[in-house]
C-alpha cells in the first residue's frame, strides 16, 4: 500500500514496518486479553512495544520481515476466536491472516502447525462438532483462496519460489567448504 503512495522508496518500507509493528502490538494485546485477562494484556503490550527485536526489525526496509509478527499474532487471535465463538467473521479474518502469511514468507506459515494441533484438541473436547467442522471448512476455503497465488507460483515456477532456497543453501555450503569454514 505504501509503495503505491510513496513509490519504491526507503520511506515506504519503513512506514510499512512502523504500521505492522503497531498492528502486532495491538493484536498481541487482544490475543493476550482473550487468553489471560487485561492485566497480562497490558504487560504484554509493554513488553512487545519495548522489544529490542521488534525495534531492530522495524529498521530493516524489507516488508517480509516486518509484517510477520503482525500476521502470526493476528492469525492466532482470529483463529482462537473462530474456534471459541464459531463466528464467520472471525473465521474469515483468521483465513486472511494465515493466507497472507503463507503468501509473504513461507517460514511465517509454520504457526499453522500449532493451529492444527489446537484444532485437534478442540475437536476432541468440543461438544459442537458440526460447528467446528463447518468452521474448519470455511477457514480452509479462505486460506486456500488467499494463498492460491503462492501455491500456483510454487507449482509453476519452483526455481523462483521455494526452489531458490535450495540453491541458496547449496551455494553457501559449497562456498563455506571451499573456504574451510565448515
């Protein structure tokens, strides 16, 4: 969004980092409030806003790094709310956040494993299994719609997506062996 307004400039990347850090702080407040109450949520907000890691990462003008924490916390918050309340709105938001995290950087999609485990635990303990199955269907559909461009890119152009990591690692391992570092 800021690249459209400001062009591909250093300022556009920094503004993106600032807003995504603010979103991560706000979303972590609501997630912690939902799970542990207001007092712990305020403490979490204080610790998140003064985190050295977040301050350092917000200085890096690379959008994939700065937005990860907001996407992960947002998907955890909305996923938890969708399982707890069976709301189509929160299921949509959870799917949107999960799909965007898959689209931007595959590593940030690792939290999906935690969501699957949470779903299995909820399914075992939940009395309303039909509601949970409907929620899962809607969530899966939303995640698929949002992440389908990345899935198509991985399938059609593996050397430009996930395959580039193989060559990057292989080149660095070869270079470190030649230099005697390993």
